[in-house]
């Protein structure tokens, strides 16, 4: 039948076919009795399956949005659609060195816009807070500018039509079409400003921690770490310190992950937070666990593989952050091994050795991170006294020796900068 053909067309590869099928299906449904429309919606909801390709999710969002625009979705179906809306707003599937799903997220924003525009506030009232929060995470933290702007438009419609969004007017003034056009500004400027409003703060930081900080795109991971640290620094006196105590075990665990994206993003996030941390707010054991990460990464040989230099750079940033925060160095580090645990002594020299290796690394970004860490590490832990002056003299002499005689240009450059 014609309806079966249109439902199949929602899964076509070409976007224009899916778009036209969604429009035609809604026009056809407007001329059918309500029980038949409900059957059509049942068939559309079956397209929201993890086994389906992104085209099916895209077509399903478009068709539901068109049906909502024409007032063909009854309240009972609204409550069934909302969970799939939340999934579609964060839909992203990794494909090689990139991902797919931005068309799904964009169409999910269109669906949210249509629901806010047409559905009566009494029907949507129980879902308004959750929908607004999901749309804000897309508007602030999505990788694609088109999705950020679409989500902002949906938030504005939700605030204007429903009228029950907490702090809605203030949020729409902060997160609009122009302020969200730059990804960096959205993460670093707009997100901390929106986080001032307590109904959204926990959701934003949890989304950054669980999704953006381990994103496949390196730039997104860096922006996520900066945004999370800014929010933490601005609201330490509120509820963020309690959040950090609950999030710290997850961060420490993910810093030793086998996945390089997860490991790199978690190290960046931990470094950015530690740099703004008051050491008295965390226990001595937690401080030791943060420092010992450097030794554990070396023992597990987690610098190996593709993008190993990113991990080296992040480890240097962790040493710098620990030095800025003046965390207490443990005397002995306990490192996990295959058959148990071993103890590694003189943690301070282990950290210095790590910096020395990275100062001589051929990649300039690794060298620069190691040099910044060396400055902070020296100011905090290499306090010159009668007992340490000889060790510092040997360190400078080793840099001077390699600066004169090393055959590798990168090694000479690094040693000269270190001096």
C-alpha cells in the first residue's frame, strides 16, 4: 500500500527521499481516522532501534515532527515519543576516524521544536524540564554548529510556548543563534554562564564527564576539560565539591583505560580540575592516587600505539596541575602488575625522569607541555636548599651536556629551553 511504501521510504539512503516521505506521510495521515494514525506512529517508533542505521532514525524524527506539526499525535503517544527524543538528541555512531549522526540530532531538535509549538502545556508539562536539559546539552556541547543552532531554536520555542522552563528567559538570552556559532565560545563562555542556574548544572557536568570528555575528536576533549574546570571553579562552594568526590573514582579509573581517547580525555579533565583545586578539599589518599597515575601509566606502557604523544602531553599537564595545586607527593607508589602489586620508591625522581624524557621528545607539543610542567614542578617540589642544590646542579648539567652534544635537533632545543 501507499503507507507501507512511505514507511519504507523513511529508511532510504537519500535525505531528500526521507524528507519527502515524512511530509507525504503526514498529509496522508491527516485524512485518516485516529486509530490508523496511531498504527502509523507505532510503525515509526519501531525505526528507533539500535540495529537500524542513522537514516532510519533521521526519517523517524522527521515523520514524527511532521505529524506533531499537524496535531496528529495524541497525549498517550507523546509520552512514548519523549524517551526516543532524548536518545536521538545524543545519537552519534563512530565510523573510522569520524562519526555519523549529526542529521539525526538536527532532526531531533526539529521534533522537539514541533512538540513545543503544538502540544498543549498541560500534556507536555511533566517532560518540559527533561527536554530543556537535553536540548541545552546539544546547544552547548554539540560538535556541529547546525545542531547547536537547531537546539537553541528549539529551546526558545519551548520557553516561549510552554512557559514552564526554569530560568528560561535568562537561558535564551545567553544561548542564542550567534553566541553558539563558535564551538569554543559555546564550551568556554556560554556553558559556564548557563551552569549558574542550579536546575541544569549537574546535568551539564555529568554530560561533559561521561560523553564529551571521551569524545573521538581531540579538540572536543580539550574544550570539555576547560568547560568542566571553569564550572567547577565557579561553583566549588555550592555542590561541585560533592560532585567531584563522586566523580573522582571514575576519572582515576579511566585515566588507565586501554582506549587512548578515554585515557587522554580523562587525563585532560583531571588536570584541568586539579589545577583549580584546593588540596585541603580532597583526602591525602586521593592526592597520592593522582600523583601515582604518572608512574602507573609508565609501568603499563600506555604511551604506546597511535596518538601516544597525546597521552604524553596530557601526563605532563597532570604533573603541571599537581604542582600548581601543591599536592602531597607520596614516598612510595604502589603499582598494579599482572601477578599483584609492586612498590616503587622515590616518586619525585620518577616524575622528574618522566619530564626529562618528554623534554627530549621529537614532538614540539609534547616538549612545550613538559617545559611548562618543569617550571611548575621546580617551583613546587625542587625548593633549593643545601641538601638539594647538588641534585639541581646535576640536573642542569645534564641539560647543558645534551644541549651541546646531542645529535638530535629536537633534543638540543628541548634542553636549551629547559635550562
